[in-house]
């Protein structure tokens, strides 16, 4: 049995490292998205709600390790499925 990690686990580690390393940038992006949601609240409430949900998700990525881990798992699953299709 080889000592290498399975492909999905390597992708998960790769994505999680990127998410954790870019937390300050994600925080700034989340604040910009939140500001956009507030500005569009008067023009189009539906777009504002969708943007607010996106901002909340970005804030979850910044402040919750579990959310970052689950996002990395979904990304690694998608990467392995995409690789199998080629």
C-alpha cells in the first residue's frame, strides 16, 4: 500500500490551505458585498437578499473553521468528479 494520500484528500488539503490563507482578503470582499447589499436594498429587495446571503456565506468562511472545511470538501469532491470525466 502506498504512503500517498488519496486524490480527494490532497485536493481538500489544497483548497483548505487556500481558504485559510486568504481570510483577510475574504473579509474585505465580504464587507464589500455587504455594502452592495445595503445599497441595493432600496432598488431591488430580491437582489439585495441574494447578495446578503452571499455576504453571510463569505463571513462564515472567514470566521468558521467548520464552514471552510465543508467548502473545501465540496471543492475537492467537485475536483475529483471533474478529473474523472476527462
